[in-house]
C-alpha cells in the first residue's frame, strides 16, 4: 500500500480478529475446537475398538488439520485458494469421517 502497511497481519487467526473482531475470533476458536475434539473423540473410539483403518483415516485428517492451523498461524495461508481449498476440504472430510465412524463404521470394509 502507499503507506507501506501490510494487507494482512501474517496470521490467519489475527486476520479473523482484524476482520470480524473478538466475536468472530471466539466463533473461529469454537469452530476449530469443536472440530478437533469431535474428530479426536472418533479417533479415540476407533482406537478403543482396535479399528486400524479408521484410526489411520482419522489420525491423517487430524495431522493435516493441525499442520494447516500451525501454518496459518504464521502465514495468511487460508486467504488464498491454494490453502483455503485444501483446509476446508480436510475440514469437511474430517466432519464426515467422524459422523460416518459413529453411525456406519462398516463403510470402510464394504467390497
């Protein structure tokens, strides 16, 4: 910009705060926390049931989600389509996987 200021604060979380204020940041934190807890609980359930396929799927999604959140803490990664598309795809896939595991765990074993 003309005054040499930056367009974004170099953090997706701070960008949420800057654009939506404290209420938006609280909603963002609740959304991410609820997703993380939900998928992690499904992973723990799969682990208790010794279901290795579901453990792998859920752990993979948790690892990707965690990596995206850490990356977005230091970059405006979620601002562009290269990051946002994959982040929200993983977010949706994780929500769907947790739901499927709770209601239809046999879906990974069908032929």
